[in-house]
């Protein structure tokens, strides 16, 4: 039984997770309670998802069996100081912010707390998210199973060491932006040669979705799948050669490096 799921903060990632959880049926709308500084945003999420709302963070903290801190990193000290005396010992607190470590937040709570750090991404809204999760020693095997069920309601889950979480952010959390750019660029190429944009977006998006599904479901190396599309002397291998010449791979790797460096700066 997952109990009550609380959200402090209702930004894009929080709304994506709420939507994914409710669409999957893992939790009902009345099992979710959320707070936010802006009452307008609270009214919006209540209208869209049917959840319970409050402008009092302490109310959410008291009720939640699993409590998501989906505020910005700079708000963590203030929010934790406000709610730390109202959270039950059995509650799992889930950190959702780049730059927030488990150790840093254990100190902020000033008492033993079950803490998990999770990095989901916005495709959670369409139940195709990917989430990396790290936990502290107080999070039990049953707690981890509850986390898995909750996060798998809107995608895939990987439990890993916290030292890997910045990499999860780079290749899972941030990368949808890279992929949207790729889809847009593919569509621009199609539009250049006369295809209506709305059709180009459908074809390009489905191609990306299908290619990703091939990797996940066949278990084959991406290079092997790429080779299967590239006939000797064909149009695909010529296009691949051009992408290599223009630094396609190195640009993506460099984007990951920049992402990691920025994350380290946020860690301070």
C-alpha cells in the first residue's frame, strides 16, 4: 500500500509525475496532496488532476507517506526547516533537485530520516520516463519496492549509487531537450524539401520512439542496430558519414560533459 503521496512544489517535473501516477492507476487523485506558493498553480493542478491541495507545506508533510521535495535547490533549506518537525519517522523523503545530496539533507533534518534522491524526466507525463534513484541506509527493502512501483507507474527505474546521479541527470533528465532538438532538426530537413511540418514531426518523432524501443526490447548494441540500417554504398551510410564528419557524436558527448560540469558547480 503506497499511502499518501505528497508534493511540496508543483513545477513541470512534479506535474509530469502526478500525471503519470494517476494515468497508470497506481495511485488515485485523492491519494496525492500538493502545496505550492502560488495558489493559481495549485488550482490548475487540482483542475487537471483532481488532487488535494494546500498552501501549507506542513499539512503536506504531516500527511505524506512518500514526500517529494519538488522545489528549487535554493528553497531546500527554508522548506526543510519549516517541515522537518512534522514528518513521521516512517515517511520516505524524496529529493528532486540537481545539486541536492542525501548527506547534505540528512544534516538539515537534524534527525534520522529515510531519504531517497531521484532524478526523473518530463516524459513521465506520457508514462515513458526514466528515473535514477539512490537511497540512504534507513530506506528499507519494502520502501525501495514502494519507490519502484511508484516510479515505474510512469516509466523505467534504475537504482544506483548516488555518485552516478549527475550522470543520470545528463543522459536522462536533460537529454529530452537534446532529442527534441534532433526531432525538430529532422523535421526542418523534411520541410526544406516540401513536407508539411505537422507530418514531418509525426514521422521524425515516431522514428525516434521506435529506434529507442528497438534498443530496449532487443537488447542489441545500438551500433549493431545502426549497422543493420546501413546498406553498403546506401543512402543511410552516406548520411551517417556526414554526421560523423560534422562531429555529431562528439557534440553529444560534449553536451554531457557540460551538463556534468554545471551540476558540479551547483553542488558547490
